[in-house]
C-alpha cells in the first residue's frame, strides 16, 4: 500500500523492526520500531533533544521534530516510488544520489543545524532509507539466493575436510589464548546476519577483522615468507569456522549500500571477499566487494573486473554470464540470462535512438 498519507511519526516508526539502539558494540535501547506516542502540539514539540556522538535512536527522535518535516515527506515519496526491479548497482546509485541531495536539506532543519550534526544526519538518513527499502535490497534477486545456497553447500563440504586442509594447519598452531581470540572473531563475524543496516553489518565485519589482526600480530604470521596469502588463508579459516549465513549477499549488500567507508573498511570487505573466493571459488555472479582492493582482485593472480560504464549500470546490465558456457547454466539462471539480454537490447535501443535518432532493430 502507498505511504503518501502516512502520518509523520507513524512513517518514521513503521517497518523499522530492528531496534534502533541495537547496533554492534552498543546496548539495546528503545528504537524506531517501538510504539510511539501520538503527535501533540505542545511547547515540548519545539524542543530539540541533543547529545554528542551518533546513535540511531537519537537520530530518530530528532527526525520527528517539525523542522524535519520536508525531508520526511521527500523520503516518503522516494520510498513509495522506488522501483522493485532494479539491479543492485542501479539501486545503489539511486539511493546514494537521493542521500546526497537530502542530507544538506536535513542539515538546514532546526533539529540538525549544528556543526556536529553532519555525521548524525548522514549516518541516520542512510540507515533510515535502507531499512525502509530492505526487502527490495537484500536477497531480492533469486540469483543472490542461489549464490548463498551454493556457498553454504561448499562451506559444509569444506568443513567435512577441514582436518586435512591448510586452514586447519593454521588453526592448529594456536595457543589456548589465541584459539579463544579466534573463536571471538568467528562469533563477531556470525553476528552480521542479525543486523540490517549497512553500517551495522560493516561493523561486524570490521570487528572480526580487527580481532584477527591482533591474533596475527601475536603469531607473527606477517614474517618474511608468509605474505598476504597467509592472511587470506587465515581469513578463510575464520569464515569456515563462523560459516555465517548468506555471506555472499551480506558482503554485496554492505558494499553496495554503505556510502561512508574508510580505506581500512574497504580493504576489510575486499579481503573477506578474497577469502570467500578462496573457499568457494568464483561463479558467474559478479563479486563487487572483491573490487574494493586497490587495483587487485584479492586472490593472487586475479584482476578486479573493470567497472562498467554508468549507462550500463543504470540499465541493470551486469555481464554476469560473460564467461559462462551454455552447458554450465543452472535451470533457474536461464530466465535471468534472458532478462539480461532484454536489458541490453533496451539499453542499446535507448543509446542508439538518443544519439542518432534511429531505431535499433532486433
């Protein structure tokens, strides 16, 4: 149903079932999904609650302030009109473009007009918009579900052979204290499925990486002769231990819809993607997170896939099947391949007609 006439406070609260304070490393607090009081016009309505630092619960409370009404209305329209059939790349570009123009407007509102509010507004809007669209963004494509199922099957097979694998040899060297740290990193990685916001998923990934890096330093795995391959092997062992559900989808979702990433965080996702490929091998699905590394595909000898032209991204063309043979296609992928052809034909028609005024004849 449409959201055009949803009252402001109800719209802010609606569909955000993830507790607003339920973020990695924070204690739970009342969130946007909790029941909210009905709107009352009183002297208290004009008061702006302020505190230092960012928390989503605090952002939601300030977002209910009347001065943010215009931005709330824009988000309601954006969510209402969001297409259901966009590719992940096209959806990401659409959302990032909207956030880029909506954030400065929110910073003009009384509730967000101090110098310290830039982070609060940017982080809060990203999470708010993505949570509203979550069902259209996370594992919405049947191909993502197939890739997750493929990875989970391969992880099960790898666990059954773990005793003789190089990864098990790495873990076998751990002292009891190091093994405890390794278990803690695996537990952190497994938490990623509990969260829906890109920032929160990224926090789980980054926390697991930091725990593993501390262990790495202690074990002196970076000594001469170990190199980056040993680090990726250790990461693969961590993934195998944690076996987090839907790892492919979580990596791609976080990469696509997290707009504020440091270089360290980008490397974190690229390294995890490299370890994922080491464990599960490549497939016809493009792994965007693998391309975050600086000029590398992550696994030694591989090259990152070249970025597609923006007009192809916007059209939803992915070239996911470019290196596949007909006999390798799964039954469920035939319809996806046909859809890819149709998108390409439509893009070529638009491009040809727009530049030369001719009709592209199929």
